[in-house]
């Protein structure tokens, strides 16, 4: 059924789809940096622009299953961490078409999981620093900024950082994750003391030689018994969500290319201060 004009289309029930922001650490970066896979659109609207992996929501799938299926079919990734991030909607998303609501998930991918990624002509990894120069479809720039902001509000908890480094890690590797996510230089001795005092990591009994350094102890994440009582950042109030939305919009604008656009460093600063 067709709709004669824009106002008629906007009064129709929205289409609902699912999108996924997949975040990982670039294994080829000496100092660690965040990157994510994007898909080049092969049809209008936004033909040739980059977009988040996504797809339809099927009646015989849960939302999470639909999100997992979308990222798996697009990237061949099988992340162990997938969580619903936020719902994005509004009449300005439709570009004159039917209204659209996106249920967005985010996935954190460890180094071993990232090795499963199948790069194709229309599917590529991009470092966070490249985002300002990319033509990104729909409001996906804002969605990516929101996901990065959420990651930075949650990185203080070792379980989130451990998702990006893998099931086992050295403290130096974990330190690299924190620096990559926050974009700040962290004192390594102080970081070691904080992590060891957290009660959320334990030695595996193994060691790993890192460059010229002596063999380092290997750790794994172990949940604290009282972890459920901690004020995790995803238990956000309405005011905090509104603040996060505002900061994400500001960071998304800073990521936008074109005259008068802010630099990627401005976007990083806007997100790091959440």
C-alpha cells in the first residue's frame, strides 16, 4: 500500500528494526585504539554511505536473537557480550519515508573473537579516529557516539574491560584497554594497585612474556558476590539518560565532517567527560 504524501506516511505505525554497534580494540595498533565494523549501503537512501549492521525483527525471534543474527550474517562475528543499548526513533529519521524505530544493541568483542571477522568489499573495520571523515547513513553517527559514551561510563568496572581484552589477560594488557577507551594516559603502578584491590580479578597461575619485560602474571575476571548491588552505569535514571543523550548528540556533531565541523579530538573529549 502506498501513501500519497509525507504527512500521511508519518502518521503510519513505524517500522521497527534492529542495529548493532560492535566495539573492539584494533590488534594492529601499538598503543591500542577502538574500532568498529560498518556496512556500506548498496541501495537508497544513503547509497554508498556506511551504516551499522542491522536487520528486521522477526516474529519468531527475540530482540536479542534478531540482533545477534544481524551481526553474525553481516560480519561472521560471534560476540559473547551483547546487550540492548537504547531505542532510537523520531519523525526526522525517516527521510520522507515511513517512520522508523531502531532497537540498538552493542557488542564488545575480544581479540580472539575479532579474528573471526570477515572483511568484504562492503563490510570494513574503521578506527574511531576515522569516523569524522566517513559518510555515515541515517543517524548512525549519533548512535555510535551514544555507544561510545555508554562504554566510557562503564569502563571503570573490570568485567567490561575484560570483554575487550579476552578471557585472560595481563595487567599491562588491561591497562591498555582502559587507556584506549578513555583516551587518557593512566599511571601503570596506580592502575595495578586499583585492579588488584578491586577483588574482581584473580591470577590463573600462568605467565606471559611481554616484549622485553619479565614474564607477567596472567589474570581472569571473577565476579564479586556483591556485584549486583553496585551502581552500574546501565541502571541510569531519566535525568542521566537525558544527559547522556545530550553528550552523545554533541559528540556526534563533533564527528560530523564538513565546514565548521569539530575535530575527532573534540568528539573524544566530549565523550570521555561523560
